[in-house]
């Protein structure tokens, strides 16, 4: 029988609707302000209930005496329904694709579970035939091959023995993180999954999740900022949002060995004498910092006020930002290991500083994904990972309602320069307008780069929010087609955001593909609006319109 490790931080009182009733009645109770808040199960109670469920349903969950489980995340709905997400190990080795979510009734009774894999996890041996140094060499070669034309330096690799249950029958594998620096000193990293018996490469993906993209910001205009007074000056640190702060990387980069950084580019905290930050121009280094801090604030507020999530990790702790990172660095990225956002200044020809609002929302949403579904950053799940950041980052932009950067369904439109040749990085109404992204699902979508396979979900999201056909929204013209020639009627972006967030945090797992995303979003729509509701039917229609059936 599985041994249960309860690794959940914090406890929060949540309520149960103590009536066994239909789904519609439960939903009404959940939305009612008269719900009995003091009777809701706590997170700790949910974990205890889930532990009992694991013991009772071990066989159905594929758990054996060789496996351990640990809690990754807990969600308790307003009606008391509980969802506890687990990772698992096999003989003390992490199982890629071993994650699952247990769903419990308000009473704590077991309802169902979603598993990343249904394969039985059992190996004849956990002793590899391929040595760790050889796995490291293969990963370094893969990193160099993925950065063809770049003279990489300080390249290192660290292999970790795992059980791969993401790619068919479970097998012993080396998960190797290879990292280095390009010719400008900017970081490059790749995770390589290698068969520990044959040495064959199983999969590989970029380890840095990117979006190839009262202060006066470069893009956000004049915005309010919460700061911290220190003596006679002010710090760009927000005590109302977990002490999130913004620092200057001063053109430097990190010196990291995989996930362990021996030297990080400094995040020298921005300070100001009069609490008025930036000039709205690149001549003032604080202007980019204003945009970064503002982006963090709006992302924090969106998740908290719309979804009830207190911070990126849901624990009330703030992250931090680094601006002016690297040399002409055409990128921005979220890094779990430092729990921080990093922004390059761009090369000035293709991109300007990458501190735009939707970029901030996109990258920090990678942090939310890593703390919830942890969608694997390759194949169809990788496309869904990127799309999640595009979708929720777009929701942040609409939520902010900033007249200097009004909401739209364009990704990174503020940072692109005329030399880029397009008006934005990506286009949600018709993703193929970027020249690479997929409008519709096909069996080959999973072979695309994740920034292009994301097009299918981005297109679904636009259709679900706004519907098909030609229209102008906030001064931007859109014309969204459908695979099956259908006419889709949108249900609004607020409902899109709520459905996608619930699907991500309650139903998706690390191996969710497009078919699984359809199921997850339908389940979310059923939870929120009822089976057979207008919203539920719209989700089904929007997926069919992008050929996900």
C-alpha cells in the first residue's frame, strides 16, 4: 500500500455546502454569499481525506508498495468539493507522468481521479546500463545541436535517474539538465530525456520557458505603484503583494550549473528619492522597472481577485523582477529556481525591452502552471503550457484595463519593432498569421515547437471568448475562421479565463494533450455553469472548430 507524505504548506478555512444535491444545486450553494464559510473543509482536512482515498483506491490509482506519493497542490471549492494533486516516486525515483489528481465530495468521500498515465509502473530494475557521465555527454551534445551556430561556453550537465511514464510503457531514464551561455553570455538550457538502458533520446525540450518576447513606464504609461519607504528614500518593493520587488541586473547574466546557480545576475533594488519613478524613456533605467513592477502587480491582482489565488504559488509570497538582463537579450523568462521574472532589453531592431504587460502575465503564468498541472514542456502538453501563458497573460492585459496598453488578442505587440516584420509575436484569432503556428489540430501538431503548437489552444480560446468571423474589438480587426465551417458564438473572456484556470488547476496533468484539454475544459465548464449549459456547449463547439473532437 502506498505511503502518503503530506507536504502542504499553510491552511485556510473553506466551506462545504452540507447538502447532497444535484450539480446545479451545489453550484448555487457555492455561489451563494450565505454559504456556511466556517464549515468548509480546510486544506489539511482535504489532504487527510485524500490520504484515506489513496488507501482505499490504491489499485485503481496504480499505487503499489514500491511507490511513494507527495502532495503538490490542494484546491477546495466554495461548495466544499476537494481536489488534491499528487506526485509519485517509484523506488525513490521521480516518476515523470506519475502525477494524478484525486477529487473528493464535500463530505470527503472519493469521487474520481485524473491520472497522467494509466500504465502500471513496475520495472525489473532501477540500475541503469547507461552511465551518468555518458548521459551527461549526450545531453551536452543535444544542447549544442539545438543552438547550432552558437559557440556555447561554460556548458555543464547534471543527470538524474527517473522513471519515464510520459512516453508509453514506463522505463528507466536519465533526465539531464544541460546549461551554458551563448556568445553574449545569455543563458541557454535544455532538458534531455535518455533511455537509461539503450542510450536513445526519448525527448528534449528547452528548460527556460520563454515568450521569444506613480511611475512612467515604456509601455504602461503613468501607473500607481505601491512602494516601501526606507529612511529618506523609497524602494520599488510592494508590501501589499508579498514584498514583490524589481531590481537592476545591470547587463549581467547568471552563472548556473543546471538548477543550481553559483552566481546570479544582481537584482540591485531600485530606489528613488521622491517616489516618482521613470520618465517613460529608455534613457532612464527605472522606466523598464516601472513596467515590470506594474506587470507583476496586475498579474498578482488578476489571479487573486478573479481566481482567489494568493500569489503565483498560492502561498502569499511575492516573486521578484530583474530588468536590463544580459546584452541585447531578446527574451524574457520565468525561473522557478529563483522564483523570479527576468527581462532582456531586446536588440533594438527586432525587439525593444520585453517588459510589456502581456509578456509579464505570460511568463508569470508559467509559474502558476509549474505549481499546478506542471504541463511537460514538449509535444502537445508543451503547446498547452505555452497556450496557458498566452491565454492567461492575455486575460491579465484585459483585466488591467490600461488605456496605454488596451486589451487585445495579440501577443507581444508592444515589444516588436518594425524589423520584426509582423505586428505581434502571435495572433490568437488566426495563429497562422505569424507564419508558423497551427490554426487547427492535426496528428503532427505535437512535432511543432511549443510556441507554434500552442496555436490550436490559442485559437480555441479566442473563439470561446469572442466567436468566429470578422469583427473589430478595441480598435483591432480580427477575422477568426473555423476548421469545420461552423459559426461559433463567444461567451466572453471572463468566462474563458475562469474555465481555463479551473481546467488547469483541477483537471490537467503533466501529460495532458489536446484531447485531454477538451475533456478538462468541459469538466470545468460543467462545474462552473452546469452540464448542457450554454457555456458547456460553447466549449465543445469551440474545440470542434479547431478540430479537437
